[in-house]
């Protein structure tokens, strides 16, 4: 489906809703609109590259977690887990849907200092207040649960094994796009040259917004990912582990692993068309970390790699969801800062509710409104990997 070619011109002269961007967010909005029994209008989705080859979606690590530092992001993640678990249950069976939609090996934040432990404890209290299963565990318990870790430099950890791990976001997008089209949403392969109703253009959101002389604090940020295999695989799944260095690693397939990191130097903006490996992150940053943290990974051999982009919101690292503060028919669903795959279900549902009813009906996403940027009221999300 992702390789399918869409027509380049629309069938109609007029549409009630136009969505710019047909990846995760745009397709979630389209699906939630067209499946809403109170929505009786037309939808056009404009996607410049239907294969999503150079989208943030395609380069995503497809993670699922509730360990955030703001309550709204915990709640958004909980809906994401609920949504993907409905496949094969409430939704009609589909060949592209896995029987186990979430691989629950968990998330493990490692702390090497008392000060960071205090941050994790504060975040755990917030997460627990939202119903998340996060627990703070001492170094000895980390070593007991995961004996392959080197923990002499570790103070404590934050672990959640409930609805945290990884999921197949690509099949979710494939399913959303196909079923939305089957129900009447029209997709075309093209670019928008005027102001739009819904800006869900990912890393190109700021470019699209400037067509209407509106600035968005969104830029593309480089992230590296490597897949590697080892001589002797671990005897159990490796949770998505965030090392104090900023490198993260987890189980990938049955016997291989994924590791990722931000740039070695300053984490600054790059051109949305730049997918080059600008530095040797594998040798200079990743290998020293993973072979120290898991000595068994000394034999690591890279089998695949890619460089992708975060659609990074420089204002407060949080999504921008909802209407423009002055242009009543312009909406945003952008700026996910690396969390788009798991935040798209809830934000797509919320956007559909705004369009149909004029207000959020389920989860109140108003704290993520564009208005907070105009009024300089950041809602900072610190738990960004």
C-alpha cells in the first residue's frame, strides 16, 4: 500500500476538509473523520510522496511509551495503546495486523546520578497519577532483572512493562490509509501551494505554514538508527533502554537489536531533504556505549542503518494540535518531536472532533493549542529521546 501511486489531480473542485500530509497524523485525522457517524462531508488528503520514503514516519523507531513528563502526553500514549490493541478485536480482521500489536518489553530509563533520579521520581509520580505502571527500581533490581547490563555506574532506573515497548506503526498507517480510502477519503500525490484547512505536513509543516505567512517553530532534526546482530543473542528481550549518554537500544527482531542516538555535536536543524550521515555516530558514539552497557554486544555487526528526522517543536517539544488563533479554518496537527507514531491516534481523533463538533469530545487536547505559542506559554516536555 505504501508503494502505491496516487493520482496527481483531485476528482472534485471543492472539498469540505483538505489535509496536507498523508503519513501518520494526516491519515489518522482522515480515518477518524470518515468513521465518525456524524461526519457527512468530503475529505481530500494531499501527500507529496505516497511511499513516505523520506518522511519522519518511515524513519521512526515505532516506540510505545507512557513515560513522559506531562500528563497530556501520558494520556495520549494510553489511547495509542488502546487503539492498536483494538485491531483484531473491535476492528475487522486484517492480514496486515499483528496478533500482538504491542511488543511489551518495556522502557527502562537509566540514571547515573541522584539528581536525575529525582527527575525520574517526579515523572513517575505524575505517570502513576494518570494510571501508568511505571516503577522506580534500584540498581540491584535492575541487575537482577537484566543480568547482562553493566550497572556499576548506575544509580537507579525507571521501568514500565505495561503497554510500553514497540509496535508496527507502518501497518497501522497502511490500514488507516486503505480503510479511509475505502470509506470515501480521496488521496492524491501532489503539493499544496495555498493555505490549507489541516496542516499535518510533518517536517515540512513550517514550509506549508509559510504559504499563509504563518510561522511555526518546527524544524527537522537529525536522528541515527542502526540495526545490529551479535554472536550470542541475549536470553531475554532487551527493553528500550535509555542510557545516560542519550543512546537508546532495544530488541528489534528475534535475535537482533536496534540502537539510536541524536547527533554527536549540537542538535540543530537540518534541511528537510538532507538524509546524509554527516558523522560517524556508530564508531564515535554508539559502539562505545553499547559495548560498555552490555558487554555481550562487543561482537555487534551492523546489518542496516538509516538517518531520519524529528519534526522538532523548538518552542516546547510538544505537538501543536488545533486551530490557528485567528484563521478559523486553519488547523494544525504537527510538531510531535519524535513521538508522532504513537501520538497520531489520539491527536487524529481530537482533530476529527474539532472539525465535526467544534470542540474536543474525548481527551481534551487544548493545552496543545497553537494559542500557547502566540501567548508564549510553553508546555515543556522534557522526556524527549
